[in-house]
C-alpha cells in the first residue's frame, strides 16, 4: 500500500528548548481536541538535527504513526571519521528513517552518486528506511533536461538495489529551484514528474513495487498549497522544510494529506 507521508525536515534549525516546544506544538495539534484521526495509511515523520533525535523519539512516545528520521548519515560503518554519524547510531536511538541525497548535501557537501549509494546500503543494513531525494536544478528545467536528470539520479543509485530493498525506500522529488525559494512546483508539474518517476520504477521493478512506494513532493510546500499538491494522484505527501518549523502550519499540512487521502482510491483504512 502506498502510504501518505508528511515528513518535516528541520534542517539546521532549533535549539533544544525550541525543538521541545515544536514537538509539543505538533503533538498538541495531532492529539488535541480537534485531533488528527489515526489511519493506517498515514505516517508523520519528524527529522530534527542529530542532537534532538533521542528527545523527539521520547516525546513522540507511543504514537505509532509518528516516526523520527535523521537528515543524513555517513557512508562508512564506523571508525575514525570525526564529526560524522553512522546509520547504526541513528537506528540505536529509535529513528525509523534517514534522509539521503538531499540537494543541500549533494550541492554544499559534494555528495556523489557513489557516496549516496553507500549511505543507502548502510541505512538498509541497519534497518533504516531511506527517504531518497532527487530533483533538477533550475537551469536543467529551463533547458528541458529535468526528466533526464531525474532518470539519471535514479539509475546511477537506487535502481541498483534489489527489488526487496528498493521497496523499503521512500522517494522525494524536490526540484532544487523550489527548495526554500517560496516558488513551489505547480501541482501539474509535480504530478507530471511523479508519474514519470512511478513509470520508471514500474519498468525497472514491476507493478507490485510501484504500488508500495510513496513518492513525496518537496520544495516550498506549505499550509496554503499542500492540499492542491497532495490532491494529485501520484503525489503521496510531502517533505516539508520551512513550514515544518511552525507547529500550526505543519499540522495543517498533515490535515491536508488526510483530506486528500480520502479522495484517493485504495487508501481508506
Ligand atoms: P522547503 O524545503 O520546504 O523549505 O522548500 C524542502 C526540503 O528541502 O526538503
């Protein structure tokens, strides 16, 4: 079953008291009076910076549909890599997911496809579910290369996995020109690319896998535009940056996912 997933990528934001207040606000919105109905087809993911992963896991407690994710992991198992954090460490503090291949990692930290693949393999080995990010630069879209770029990003990396491993992935399509810019892809642009990605997955891994992989949209998704993006048939939720730092906005985005999930065939609990 394709799940609706709303993941909040906090990036390098929040101090400890701010992180606590943010999680409290989100939990209040989810579990409070006008709470969010619990559904088997919905997952909420919080991706705080490393120092707050344990705290967030503890605060989330028994909410079985709320999970934590790291924003990155290192490409080696363990050892003399000062400042790095391993997949095993992340798993040991109760996180279920790890974001891999975010464009900020690819661009600022020059992470290559080969390195990303090592990270994905280590994540899977440690029972973490990678949220694997792909997406084109503005120039690539303007010159009409966006489909080729995305195809290559997949074929150079996660398309080398065996099918049973690939199925443990979530894909996030994040056009780089939309990240943090306030300029989101239109629902039609998102749908077009998500359908293309789903088709590539189908050709590579077959129909069963297509029906189990969630493809999230990321890039200036907010409380105002979430419903229209999520109502697209191939958009299974969002990877939310800026808007995940305000509890009310994040909860409103989760609500949009629920409302639109009702309209999708095959997603009722
Ligand atoms: P944004 O970031 O929502 O702030 O554009 C999304 C992301 O980078 O995952």
